[in-house]
């Protein structure tokens, strides 16, 4: 992949967030990484989706240094970089303030796994982080946001590809995947399962999914013997 192709993929991911209704105004960002070069492409800060172009995507290295000239990168850049450094098997990161997922984040609650729609993508409850301390907010806030996500997954023994999302307490959701398109896909599913979980509570008090059913649904798509879909040609 060339860097121009990476920029085009990242533009498409950002526009898809808008198309899917996950990002109002400029409330979201998507990025992608070229692992061989150690270069990340990310949405420019504060630029409306309608006026974004592939050329306007900002390239940075993993230390946050801008490569070339152009716009300033998204203010959430350091969070994305923290996730790329911690999880070497991910290739795209998305942050939104989508309504239902953000509601769970503002409540400070994990998003429980109560059905197979959730289990097809997330191997268990989607974790909500702890609150950031005052010193963390006052310091390198965006980096600390990434660090608290990494801390949460590490403390709970969760692999990034088995749990491709987290809720940041009082803030909102982050999702990731093998590339920017998959990160957006996971963000869309996250929003839908957050909506379903809230709606189910208007019917009755739901129960967690049985572990055997959770495992079966997740592993048939993502496990070593996965059989969902058509696989890859050749």
C-alpha cells in the first residue's frame, strides 16, 4: 500500500462515519496505519466532513511528528497513537460520540453481552474505563485517554482483536480493527448493540448471554476454525 492509498482509505473511513450517522459536525475521527513505514494517516482537526479530501489527511509518525505539510492532525491523535503502539495487530482506529454508545460511557458502565448480535463481534462485555484522575486530565490528556483504554484491556486480560472497542468513562467510544474500514464497521456495530441493550431494558431485565453461546458465536467468525462467510479466494 502506498501512502496515497492509505490516505484514501482513511478519508473513506471518516466519510463512512458521517454517512452512518455516527459523527455529527466534526465529532469523530478515523485513522489508519502503514505498519511497514510506521506512518499513521488521520483526519485533520476541526475540518468539516463535506470539505475533506484524501490529500488533506494528515500523515504522522508513531511519535506524533507530522510528515510533510498541511493541516494539523485531529486533537485525538495521541489516543490513536497510544493504541497503535500498544496493539501491534490493529490497523485502524475510530472515535465517535455516537448517541447510544456514549450514553453507556457517560453512565460509566460496561456494555453487557446479552445476545448473539453482540457476541458475533465482541467476545464479552465491552469495557468502560475508570475515570481519569485530575492530574491525567490536566497533563497529556489525549495520551492518557489512550493509556486508560490500554490499562483497562490489559487489566481485564482482553485481546484487542477479541475486544475491538472500549468506552471511555464520561467521554465516548473508541473502536479499532485490522484496517480503517473494519474499525468503522466495529464502531457501527458497537452503536447498534448499545442501542439494543438500552431498548431491551424497556421490555424486561435482560440476562447475560450463556458463555457457551457467546463463545460459539464469536469463535465461528473469529476463531481458529472460523466457518462464517466464504473465506478468501485461494
